[in-house]
């Protein structure tokens, strides 16, 4: 059952389901990280997964991006059941991600880092590239253009040629977003994009996330534990606690959900 | 011009060309180290193995003939054909790619995220295995390699310099060829690593496995590619050294000469391997020429290592090595 297209208050179009998680259970030995969770992600929406520390949010993101393989449950992507895949195969299917602890190529420049994001789009064979002629050259130019556009969009032109290792934390996060965006993903996964940022940087990052979604219509799934930020950003929110789903809905629905309030504020045991 | 100066110039020229050959071997180390953090002790043996395979294919020898004859009591040695140089080089390259694939599949794929010392030990194991394997496959006798590269005194340079200075420079044709080939090889490798999709992926894998996976790079593919490239460089080095001094066990020891080159140039830099090789090549020839005679010669054996030690003290990352940036 696919929900009808809906138009949000600010005029963005939310389409059908692109990804659906069905009864996902993930165990590490005896520890259950995710317990029987189901939810879906719809085309063009900003979908947040929130929860206290250790709730299993990052594990869920790692399941989507193929870094972890759940023992039970199914992942459906673009209407098809996805067989167990390696992370690079998931990336080639158009699911790009960022990492909580930033995984950039520190020794490479910002431009080169973002160019690696185009890996999926570049088709020229090994031999054509080895001799660097014809189609490979044209392809490099075309992809370079796309990358420059993204660099402009995220306002990191001034550091294009800087090795990433020299950048401050906030900018690294933005470069990582740029690299993920360069893949023109059908789903963009952001693992705590605001973690460790000051208020100003958080505002910048929120603006970029909204702009990306608005401008390119990119479907975004993000993890965050800062409730305030998430409520302002997202269309729908999944709330996790101790590996279980305790809430799912619009920010307003989630905000008034008693289980969610208990999980975040603690509950008196008497 | 004084004789001493002319002779010195000739020494420098010869040193430059010897340096290019060192650089060729060092290049193989750099490639693998850059992309997988593995210090490949087997690089020298790979050059030996490539040269042996090349000779074996050219002469139409039956691989494993000793083993086959011993087991089945047959007397096969030759297929009875000769393969021309170019075709044999191509066939050898296919063997080297296959070797790269097998090495990755059987060894290094299973050692991902292991400590560098473990990876290093694995390459030592690989080196000794490959050495024995090469002997069983092609026999351990000293072989002559001739793929048709020009050899001997370059008469043009000899005549030219004789006409100019009244003193003919002795430059070996093979050295000239090696220089040109090495220059082309390095140039194309730099461009490949810097500006192509796979080259970028290679650097990406070297930098961060997780991040590389997340942009869709297959680690296995890149590793096989890098080992194949190292195999290719080993083949080129094997051809040059094999033509120069015959295909024999000592060929694998040229790898030891590459160590000081790497310390000078930096383990992570392709141009560094070249400049390091040239400095060592020229340095040891000049040192032998100027100081060696005073101390009884044979300085070429240790000069490179002492130079490398001095470098280690003052610039541990080498001339071109990536600066170690650490944010706290």
C-alpha cells in the first residue's frame, strides 16, 4: 500500500515509499541492538531517527547502508526486496551517507574528496583512464562541473584546494555532506550531522540540509539526538529506545507521545 | 676541460641512470604501500618471478617440467616454439595480474585491519613462497634475458662527446632505454593516481576504508588493481635488471637497494621514489669516485644506507612523504 503523494505546508512534494524496513532485528552476540523495527522512508521527505544514546540509531543507519546485516527482517528499496549487500554495492545503488565520526580522506584536498563522491557516475573503463584520453577526459570534465556546483552550493569554495586534514571540525562535516551529495543519491543518510557543533554551526548545517532537500528534492534520513533541531527539520520522526521503536509520526505527534516523553525525560519508578 | 671534471660528469650521468633502475624497484613498493599500507617485502622477488616467467615463455619452456618429469617419468622440457618478446611480455603481464588476484584472494583479503607488522610478515612469507614457486616452475639455473632491447656502448654519445671534449662518454644503451621507460612509467602513474577515477579510488582506499566503501569503492577490486600495477612495475624492473645482469636469484636482492631510496623519497610519494633513486644513484657513484679511492673502495655497498640514516634523523617522512598532520 503506497500512500498518495502529499504536498507539505511549505509546498514540497512528498512521494511514495522508496525504502521500507520490515521487522528488522539486529544482534551482536547476546546483545540485541535493534528489536523488530519497521518503518518506511518516502520520496522527498526528511525522515529523522531519534532516541537517547545507545538506542540503536546508528546501528539502524548501518543496516540501511549495508555495514551491518540484520539477522531478521527485510529491507525493501525502490519496490524490491534487497538481498544482503556489501556497503560499496549499496552506495552504487544510490544510497550515500555521512558518518558520526567523519570519515573523510584526510590526505586529499576538499575537491578530491568531493570528486570521490562521483565514483558511481564515472563509467570509463580502467584502460581508457590509464591512458587518459577521449571519453575518460570528457567524463572527468563533466563530473568536475557537477562537483563545483555542489561546492558552491555548500559554500566551501574558499577551501577547495585545502587538504581536509587541516580543516576545523564544522567544515569537515560540511565537506562530508558535499561528498555524499556529489553522488546524486536517491537517499541521503546523515549520521548525527550536528554532533559536536556550536549553535551557529548547527544553524548553518540545518539550513544546508533543508536547502538540499528543497533544491534537489533529495530524500534524507538523518539521525540526531538533539530533539529541538530534529523537530524543526523533519517531516516525520521515528523514535527509538533500547533498540525498540517507541514512536513514529510527525514531530507534533511524537512530541506528545507519552512513551517518548518518558524515554527522554525519564520516568519515575514507584 | 680538465679530465677529472669530464670523468666526473660521466660518473654523474651513469649514476643518474643507475638511480632510475633503483627508482623502478622503489616504485613498486610505493604503489602498494600507498594503497594498502602494506610494506611489500616480496617486491624484489616479484621482479625476479616476472623475469623468470618472461624468459620461460619466450623460450617455450614447459612450466613445472621438473616436477612433471619426476612424478610421471616423462621427459618434457620445451613446447618447441619461441614466443616473440612483445607477446611474451603481454603474457607475463597476464600471469602477474593473476598472481595479484590470487595473492589478494588467499592472503591479504583475510588480513584486513591487521597490524602493519602482521601484513609485513605475510609479505615475507609471500616472498619466500614465490621464490621457491618460481624455481619449481621454471628451474633455478641462471637465465639470459633478451627481449630485443638495445645494449652496449651508445656510439652516438661516444662520438659526440669525443668530438666536443676529446673524451668519449661511455653510456650504455640499455641505461638510456631504462631511463626513458621509467620516466614514462612514472609520468603516467602520477597522472593516473591524481586525475582518474580508479586512481582517486586508490588514494581513497589508502586513506579510509569505511569512507571509501561509502562512496561505492570496492576494496577488493582496488587491491587487486594495485597488486597488478606493482606486478607490472616488477615486470619492467625485472626486464631491465634481467637484461643487464641475467635472471638469477640475486635479482630479488635489488629490493634491498630500494629501501634507502624509499627512506629518502618517502614511502608514499611516486615522484619521491624517482628523486630518491636519482640521489642514491648519483650519490653513491660520485662518493665512490671522489672518496672511495681514498678509503679503499667498495663504498657503494654502504653509502646509500648511511645517507638514508642521516635522512631519517632530520626528515623522517622523506623528501616528498606526506606531512604528518595531527590535530589535537
